[in-house]
């Protein structure tokens, strides 16, 4: 499915650009490559999707899950 692969690459490139903008504004850490942050984001999105499909998370919880883990990690407050 070359079309799906091409589309996935385009989405990843846009995600990298989003992470770069976050780094430029100081919202996201600058000591990690933007590609690493984008890969992390994509992995979290896939995990949230799988957890939702399996019934471990509601669809409305997924965005907050991704945001919390991406921006704050798994550390205790």
C-alpha cells in the first residue's frame, strides 16, 4: 500500500514541523531532536488508539492522556 506509506510519511513530516515550532517557542524541550519528539507523540497516539479500542480508555480521555504523558512524562507530581 504505497499510498498509505506516502501519507504516513507526510503526516510524520508535519508532526516534526509542529514539534520544531513548539521548541522554537519554548513550549517543548530543545535538548531533544524534533524527530524524537514527533516519534514519541506518534507512539502515544497509537497507544491511546489501541487502549480506546480495547476499552481501557474512553475516546474523550485520549487527548488528555497524550498531552499529559508528552509534556509531563510518567513522573509523580
